[in-house]
């Protein structure tokens, strides 16, 4: 499925939203929440790494990986390599981001895996990893036969879109969950920090929406390229 419009304008909006989302989450975690730290007596500084890596590392870089097929006027193999590397970076940062949440919980005496957000987070990172490994083996190295690749591609696309939409939704759910905890601890519901967190979630959702619009838009022609959308 493709829209009868070029994907490139959608990528410009997505890039702007990515910058806005990155700035918002950094302002929240550094200015409002006190900063980032791998080791600290204030365990909240450890937790702060989690939303930064999950939004910038997983959602934004993962979205850029998806859009690379429609935004870069490169040869097929070059776009495939960019796509593969960006997804690998997103996956690694996502794993580290999830680890920091466990680290924060363990060092703070908080139970793990008690919320829907945490359950979905584990499922999403596992599915994302499976998707990356399958894509690497079938489409990059050693590479499947032409038949295997052509039959796998639609499912690769659908599965990738499904996992990414889940990831964006879970990011918004995580921001809501953290904001609810803070508000229950006394944070003003209509204060500047609460508004910033809500706007961060809105920007993340809009970014995901424009990534999806890029996917169904028409990409630039590329030498020896297939006319397909890849995730």
C-alpha cells in the first residue's frame, strides 16, 4: 500500500518532531528530575536514563531506521545497510534502557514487572530483536533465496509496523505511568513538569504517526532498488 504522495515531506516533519521529543525528554530528566547517572545515591538519577534511552535511542532512532528506506536517495544495498545499522543501534540502546529500569528497581527495593508497561516492554524488545535477527539473516547475510526474500518481505513489513506501533504506544504508556506516580507523590497536576511530560508523550505519538505516513508514502527512486516498503 502506498499513498499517491511523496514520503519526503513527511520525513521532514518527523525529523522536526524527533528533535522536539529529544529536547523535551532531556529537559525533563536533566532539568526537572536532576540529571542522569549510572551509579548514584539518589536512585532516581539511574531511572532517568530509562526514558532518555527509550525515547531517543529506541523510538526515535528506530523510526529513523524505518524512514531511511523512503528518505535516502541511495542504492538498495546502501539503504539496507543504513536501515540495519540504525535498527541495531536502537535495539542495543533499548536493551540498555530496559536494564536501567531493572537496575533502578533492584537498587530501590521496588518489584519488577508488575505493570502493563513493563510487560509490554519485555515483549516489544524481544519481538524487535527477533525481527532484526530475521531481517539480517534473510535480507543481508547470508541472505535467503529470491523466493524466500520475496515471500518474507510482506510479513517483515507488517511485523515491523506492528512492533513499532506497539513501541510508540508503550512509550506513551510509560510516560503516563511515571507522571501518575509523580502526581500521587505531590507533583502539581497542572504544573510545568506535568505539562512537559504530557507534551513529550504527544510528540512521541505524532512522531510515530509521521513515521507511518512515511512508510506508506512514495520514496525516491533508487538504482537497482525494489519498489517496496521495508521495516
